[in-house]
């Protein structure tokens, strides 16, 4: 669909303007060139060249293909310096796109699965993010990823690490991973503990599982934001509840298409969510894996017929959500 004239006018204003991005995974942000560089250290590299990376991107069509790609990316990370390489690439992208507030999800559980020391990785990342901020290029805040399919004990371990040596840049926690693996209620105690520690609660839900996944997240985990949340569109009453409670849904259109959360040819729920009064933001999720940008997500929404006013609302919701993060952190 050709974008509406008012949507194109919004995009012309949006591209050079300061931006907010809220749903962004560090491990999934790795650029193709960096991925080839990391992989080249292996005698039989998984990503020998840029064409191999592009081929994996094109092959994405399901949850299983996505997790396989993500695992292969993480396996290339062998040291804190590798994490710093990812961070430098990410802040360079944020600078180019004029993202002035970014909430980046990082997984301590993945770090430990790779045999690395979380605190050494934190030190490497902090140097990169602090340098980015000193140059006046924007603010970076961290959400600690709790990998759902590794269970509540793994999630509790993440909070143990944070309690042992708090990273001041951390503002919240986010339950990611395979949404279909375990019920939200299994993580209720972890989320209670996180809220007591002043961490903003975010939950991945309503991506591959249905509206009941979003409802359970609201009931048992009491999030301020839902990462994705698109399957809530299947339940009008649930949409009304999200709108009434002011729950923000951080939607990632390209991700939803590439991972099969939205089937090819199926209408994306974005505009239905907005029409129901749900606070929707747009983000890239895993921009390195999907080959997308924040402006690209807005362009995609425009190509689906989103109006300039709807796109402006998404940008405004993101700004308001960032302000809420700051006030939540201060409590």
C-alpha cells in the first residue's frame, strides 16, 4: 500500500528528530559485518561472509528458525570484549538514528551460559555506554532479561547477580525467551522481588501465544509494559483492559513478520490496537537479525495504512513510557 500523504509528512519530520526506543535486545543487535568478524575465529565459521548472514535473515519464518539464529549469534560471543563490540555497534546505530533514549535488554543468563563472568561483561558494556553518554549522544538504560524457557530459578539467579553488585544503569527486568515454555505465574515471586528492588516490570507476551498469555502476564506479573502484546487484538475485552490500565505495548512489526508471529498476508494487529486506545510504541527488537531500523519500523507501519496521527501517537507513547521509566526508577 502506498503510504498516506500525512504519514509521509510525519516520516519526514520523524527521521531527523530525537527518538525513543524501548524494545531492543543487545545480542540481537549485532550487525552483519560484526557477526562475520566474530565467526571468522572458528575453523568452520557459521557466518563466513555477509551472504551467509543475509541467507539466515531470509530463512527466518518461524519461532524455531528465529531461536536457532539467535543461539548461533550468541555462540559467537566468547569474551567481554565481544560484548563491547556489540555495544559499540549498537550505540553507533542509535547515534545515526538520533535515538536519544534507549532501553536495551541484556541477558545475564546468556552470559553465564556462555561461560563468561557477568560482572566482567558489565564492566565492558559500561565503558561503551558511558562513553556514548559523555559525548552527549543519548541515554542508555538496561533491562535485565529473564529467559522464560530456562525457568524461575534462572530468573532468580539474574536478580541475585544484580543484588550482589547493582549496575546503576539497570532500570528494569523483562521476561523474554520462549513465551510458550512456562506460565507467567511461575515467575510471580521473581517479579515481586524485582518490584521491591525498584525495577520496572516488563513482560514478553502475546507474541506467539494467544491473548490468554497477555491476560496471565497482567494478572500474575503486573507489568508496566508488554513487549509485543499483539495477540491481545484477538480479545476486544483484553484490549479495553490494556487501554484502561495504560499498559504500553512495545510492538516490533518487522520482528513479528520474520518470526512468524504474524503470518505472511495476515493483517498486522497494530492499527486495531491503536483504534482500541492501547498505548503502542514501535521498536526494532533484534535489528541485526532482522536487518531493520527504527525509522524502518515506522515506514512499515505507514505502508500498512497507518495515518500520520497514528504514527505520532506511537512516538508520543514512547516518549511518555521513557518518562515513566525515569519516574519509576526514582521511587
